[in-house]
C-alpha cells in the first residue's frame, strides 16, 4: 500500500502532461529582482521600463528617480496612464501579479528539498520491497534471472510474458541476481541518485511532463552508476523509469514545490528628449532597489573611420603584420553617441575583409587593445597580432571583399570616464592565404552607413553616409625594385665607402621596415655588420658579408677597402620578402644587384709615415 503522503503531495504533476498547480510556500519579500527595458533608445523615442519586486505585501509602494544630468529624458506615464513630465515619483503603489522572480531564499529551498528527498526515498524503498527477484515466492529458475533474456533497452511498454512480469507491475525489480539465483539488492547510492533527481523536480517544479521527470531520473542513475554502465545498470534504471512513468505515479509524487507569492509590478514610460545617458532607479522604502543605465542616442550624422596599423605587408618582415583593424565611430549632429543597431556595409578594393571576429563590444575591445599594442620595434607584438583569432579567421569565400554588420555600443573603462561609442568594425586581411593574388598598393576600405531620421521608431530613408580610409599594402621587393649606390664611387685604399640599398615593391612603394638585406663583397673588403646569411650558398672568396634591415625602404652598409687590393670591388646585395633572406631561397624571388668602383693604392711613402 502506498504511503498516505502520496495522495496529498505534488498533485500538480499530471500523469503524462499538464501544468503545475503546486502548494504555495512563501519566500523572501520586498526585494527588487529585475528591471526590464532597453539600454539604448533614440531621441524622440518612448520606452517602457518594468520593475518586479519579490513578494511585496499588499499596498507596498516604490519610488522612481531618473537622473538625466548627462542628457534629457522624462517619465511620461505610470502603468500606461499619462503623467506630467517628471524626473521623480514617490509612493507609487505596486500592482500584484504573476510570480516571475522565483525564490531567492536558499534556506527555504534547501529545507523544502530535504523534506522532499526523505519522503521520496521512503516511497522508492517501498516500491523496491515489493519488487520480485529470483528468491521470491514464484520460485523462478536461474535461467529466467539471466539479464541476457531481458535486453537493456526494455522500456515500460515492453511487457515480458511468462512467470516473470518485470514491467508495468507497480514495483522496482532489482535484476542484480547471482548466477544461481542468489539474493537481490539495489545499492543505496543508486536509490539516492533516483531520489535526488525526483526531489529536485518536485522542489523546483520545472518539468512539464511525467516523461521528462522519469527520463531525467533514469539518466541520473546511468550517469552516476559506479564502474560505468552495463546490462545491470540499464535494467535497473529502466525499472525505476517504468515505476515512475506508469500507474500515474507522477501525479502522486510526494513532496511540495517551493513557490513564492504574487510579485509586485510597476511600469513607467520614459521619453528621450536629448542625447545623453540617464540612470533610472527604483527604491523600496525599507531599503533595496536597482538601477538601469540607458543611452539616449541621436540619429547618425557623422562618422570617424580608423585603421590600425595604416600599413601592412603581404609577406610580413620581422615585426610587421599582414592584418589591420578598421572601424567607424558613429555620432550625432553635435558629436553625441548615435543610435546603435545601424546597418553598415563594408567593402575593400584590395585584400579581403572579415567582421565576424569583431561583431560585439567584448570582441572589439579585445581586438582594439591588441592592435593598439602593435609596435614595429617589438616583434612579439606583431606575432601576437598574426597569431590571434582576428588574423587567423579567414573571410567568407563568397564575399571576401564585402561584409555587412550592425553597429553596437562600446563603453570605455571607468578610468576613461565610461565614454560611450557606437561602433562597427572589420579586419583587413592582406596575407596571400586569405587574399589570394593580392598585389601591393593602397587598399581603400569603405563603410556605407545607413542613415535616416527617427519617426515613430521607424528609420526614414535618407542618403547613406559614406566614409573611407586607406591602408598601404606593401609587397616584397620587386625584380626591378632594388637599386644600390656607393658614395664615394672612387676612394683611396683603406678608406670607407657608404653602400645604400633602396628596395621597393611592385607598386614602387618602399618595402616595410625590418626587411633584411644581405651584402657580400670580395677582394678583402670588410663590411660593417655581423654574420653571413643566404644559407652559405655560394661563398665569395675572400669573403666579407653582413646583413642590415631596411628603414623607410633603405638599408645602409659600410665598405672598408683593403690596402692589399687596388682595382674594382664587387658588392652583391640580396633581399626578399617575408622578413629574411636565409631559408627563403625557395620561397621568394631574389634580387641581386652589383656595383663596382675603383680603389687606388696610396703612395708607399705615405704608408711609411
């Protein structure tokens, strides 16, 4: 016989479906649990803001304060009833309504859960006691106790014919028998798993169907079964599900749901008159309350466009990058923050663009910080950019040079005064992987910004705002882009000559800073610098070699002539893209120039002095 508590407990759950109508348990009162309403609105717009108070007593009042010192807005109605424009309301009575807050009293939940758990464990143990096993009075043969005869996927609708009626029999069979029909027992921790799952469902009152309750309990048993699932665990879990799901047991689960009394509501309308920021606060007489900050935005009138860095390289040299962050900051007529959610169409005429990695405040702020930290004198900062998700996430194959994105709000840190910005951003990709067949030259990135006038919350069609910026795309040194000069071209033995290398890409632009250039000379000259590069490929003997980096497209060497050689000196200059000349021989085009100049032996008498 079922315990008497079953009849009185948890009647809310219907056998298979149906909403709950649980026993009410009071929770904490007079706490503002939520404020709903937009955080951004446009000039001339009116918006509803609703505050919900946890279980207030009848007649509870609340005060409302609107601080619009950084703009201009007014409260214009209460619960739909117009009021004279104001920035403050006091003693407004809350309207009692549905329970949206739920319970925020952990002690109440814990106590109710503990009571429910004890009742449900007792209930399950009685069902287990009724369960038949191999030592029961029916006197089953051991072969009938073999679990192989009962596939683990048996569920309530699978009634086993014969003397062992294990399913839909209003009990829980253990199925843990010995080979020779020994005693059968379900471990206590398994009962705990089932009871805790049911107690949680009853206490929270969240499941909407008996099938959900039973299935969640079955999964809890299987996931917590010690040693992993097997035929026995599947059988036992299915027995628990069979018991709960059949015989209308969901409607008689013992225990009660934790619910609150009616919550209190107040809705105020706020009209935005002038752009800025306002704080809307709700406070209860006994203490407690909440505040929401709202940006009152203007129509888009102007936009500033930015790019970091303003020069990128197709094959980046040391401390250079192939990617740039580009963004627009939208403003109203007087420079105030503009309405968010405006559509922006991005295009570029060179390289490729992708906006998915900078589509919201969090991702944009992280990207802005990373790109602003890029320093061509610190190679690690370039490496951080090139290894970031902003550089490694490739553009859409179907639209490499076009992206569409809505603007979003960005609020700076407290140290910067919480400056509000309306932003749309994209990442320019100039590496040959994400921008196949890319060529050097200026990349013009254009933002087409939807612009109009707010009229009853609708955006009228006006001319789009178009802003552009240019990012210089630098390529590797071109085949005809390297020139070498010596000054002076003629000198006395032992004197120094300055060798200047001017390297340009195919567009005639100076190559990026830090592009490596190697110079090799013969005839015993000494080049200022350190180390031979070019992988020791083809030594010049006697050899003198060094490397230098370009700055402004130029690299400088110094050749010290020898007193032992009179005549022509040869200087061979080698350079390439990708930041070096060593190990790049198979990957980049090498450009070699030779210069020759005369060196004259000084008089012996001069040397003897």
